[in-house]
């Protein structure tokens, strides 16, 4: 089945997380598929808004993938976090926003790849 939303990643951020075999690997892979199918219709516990257009894909464990929505049904993953406390660290949110600005304003494209298995 073809996904409705196209999942993209900056500097292989998703692949690096999946390759590291986090405790919540199975839930992350399942939720990536759900996000690709449902996009901005996903809500908790799959995804949640953070701030200023940045969202988190939530595994069942501490791993979070930060992303934003782009035109033409694209979802761009920009940062990965392993939470050590209940809230995301401010520096991780700011990093995600800074990367988004680099991609959207500066036209940085060479570090963008599709997320695996999207067909």
C-alpha cells in the first residue's frame, strides 16, 4: 500500500535511531507507518505538538522523533531525542526549529533522504 504522506529525514536521523535498536523499536516502526498513512490527523499517543509547528513522534519508551509538516504531504524528521525526564529539553526543541529554518530558508537539501520502506 502506498503511503499518503511522504516521510523525509535530515541527516539520516530516523535510520540512526532505528539502527540503534531502542527499547521501543517495534512501536516506533509501527507509528512511523501510522504517521505516513494519517499525517496531521495523528494524535496522542502517536504524535503530539511541541511548539511552533514542531511535533514529536512518540514511541512507547523514551525515544522521540521531532518533525514538522511540509507542503505536498511531506513530513520532515529533523532531530531524535531519548527523554530522560517528563518534558523535552528546551535545547532539543530549539535544535529542531533551527534545523527546520536551515532546510526551509537556506534551501539545504543535500542532507535530506526518504525514510525507509515507504511503499
